[in-house]
C-alpha cells in the first residue's frame, strides 16, 4: 500500500477479497474489519485486503448494507472530470458498437455496475435522457457525469433537450437519499415543458410517459425479443399477457398477426397500450382487456381454442431469495395454463425479468409445467436482454432476463 495515496483505506475480510478478485464490485458491511472511523459518506476509499493488498477504489456509505461500491481497479486512476468523461465515452462507444444505428436514439446508455457506474441508470428516449441514481457516491458526482453525457452525445451529432430524474424509488432511502423526480438543471438551458415523448423501436411507435411510467417510463431490454416475436407472429392469433404498454402485442400486430389480444391488470396500462395501437394504425387487428392473467387463463380453458401464440411477459415475481419458492409457483401456474390453452403446434413466448429466478430454476419450472400439461416443448430460441444492458461476468445481478420461444408439440 503506497502511503501517498489520497484515499483512506478500509480493510476487508478474506471472503470480501475473494468476491472482489472474482469481479464483484460490492463490499458488504460485515466484510469490513477496519478503517471506517471518521469516513465521510459518499467519499472515495481504497479497499485493501487483510495483508494490505490494494484491491480497488470505491464509494463508501455507512447508511447502506453495501458499504463500498467499486469504481476502479486501476491504481493510477484519478477521479476528476476527465475520469468521468472517459467513462461516459466508453459507455457511448460500446453502444455504438453493439447496437444497430437505428436503435441508438432509444436505448440504455448506462447500466449501473455493468458500465462501472454503481447505482446509475440512464435511458435515452429520443432527445430526452431519463436517469435514476441509487447510490450516494453517484449522487454527489452526477453533475460531472450528466454534463459529460450531454457534451459527448451532442459532440456526436445527437440532439438532447433535457435530463429527467426518476429518483422516486424507495431504494434511495437505504443510501440515505431522498426520493424525488423532476428535470435536472442544465446550465443556461430551459427544460422541456412536457414529460411525455414519442419513440420508435422495431418500427413501432410508442408514447412514453417518463414522469409517471414504470421505472424510467419504458422497458428497453426486450427490444430484440419483441422483434423475434414479431417475426413469428405472422398469420397467428395472439394473446399477449401482462402487456403493460402493449410492446409485444404491437410487434406481433405489426409483424402480420391475424389478431392480437393484449391483457393487463392495470386499466392505465391498457389505456396506454390502446393509445399506442391507435398511434400505429393497428386497432383493426387488436383488442384490449383489463384482467388478472391468473384469473383469465383458467377461464379461457373452458372455451373453444382461440389462440395459437401466447406471450407471457410478467413483472418480476420475486426480488429476493426469500420469496423464490412462491415466485416459481407463480411462473409455473401461468406457463402451465398457457401450454394447456395452446393447440399442438402452437407457439409460446415466456420470460422472467427476476435475477433471482435463475436460468436453471426457470428451465426446470418450464419442464415441470410441460410435463404436467402433457406437452413437449420444441425450443426455437433462448434469448436474454439486449446488449445495451450488458451482462458483466462476475456480477450475477446484471444477468437477469430469461426469454424463451417454443413450439408446443
């Protein structure tokens, strides 16, 4: 450990050291053995092993169970404006490399730890950036980061009118942060008056309410999975369950489905899906229903077969290990019901956005559901989240979306 380093050191347990060396960027409260006295929350600290080995630099916060969030494993880094600008540029150049050019106007620009911005989400919806900050370290440096975002995008010919903060999430309380939402003040600029914008993804137009919609207003991670559904939907009668704003249903309809029924328990979600259908001129082949999918699927079982393609895109049924058992029961119920409803030769798209519903558990659930339904699953594709939500090996939390396309035989 070099004495001249300007950051106070904390010492962690061998278990914590193994996690850091394995690529994970978090230091938990129970893993710190020394060095916390007098530390400033939100400050940068050096993380060291019990033998004094430097492991990385991290944001520190005594309010959080995650006491340290690594931001660098390079001992030569200096955390000035140039550092954050360089990090933002890396993230933007990555998206330009892995995304199709048409998708860059509507994508996730920063995906937290996977882009080494712990606790930061930045989604782009056309000329508006929508951000969510869940760590104190980022909160204290967001002016530098947001300024770099706008500068780099504009230098690259991108139009950015404003940054809207969706910090109305309870997780901020665990970092000692207040909840709020509103426009981030860009120096010398007046923020837009409206908080609803229009985007185009896979040729489908959407109205995005980034002030009141879920998360940042629209789920971008399924963009290429939605396109895969659209290709498969031609000529089919489709039931889209948990439709939210209608994204899978609209892709199916635009892809040439004979008819699409979009279902969601939320009346407001159904209203937004219907508006999006009008926006795309697809109302002649779509209908909409506000209903609980868990109630609807059993009801449909007593009726003549109406659907030859069913889409299941439920919200996360579990956000912790403690509730995984009940979550898998929920996943099995809807998948079993869908398999029973489909004719032989019908198609099923099914997914889970819960990190804790690990892929092996999800696959076992699908196999059990198929067994109980008396069908076989012919796998067409196994997919994950789009590449603007990169999976960082060593950080399993970034690997969360499972998506499967099957023919039921």
